[in-house]
C-alpha cells in the first residue's frame, strides 16, 4: 500500500518557493547563491533545490535578541572580499 504523499510536508523547495518561505524575492535568493552568502542548496537533475532544514538553519544564523546584540551572521546578498590568508595554517610552511 502506497502512503498518500500529500500528507508529507515538502523536504525540498525550488528557488521561488524557498524565497517565499524566507520572505525574500527569488532574485535576492539567486544573488545569495551566486555570492555564496545564502543557504546551502543542491542540484538535482540540473535543478536547484533547497532543503527546508537548510533554509531554517540559515535563517536562524541571523537571529538576535536586541538591537544592541552583535549583528547576526547572515550577510547581505552582495559580493564580499575573500577571507584573509592565514599563514602557518594547515598548508603553511
């Protein structure tokens, strides 16, 4: 007997639905994907999908409790400079 799939919540959302889930525009979510500042995504059969758990985790990173708290760790959807090089790291000599 096959379970009725309508009773299961979606596990993966396409860009448009993921953007709606986060109250963002699709274009903003696409920019986040381009700049590497957005939630984790997957390519399935050439389609971009987002796991609901990843969307929730990314949104939670921006949580603060007051205006005096340090800014959350969700960056705006724009190009950011690369992280500074740390000499003596794993491959440093």
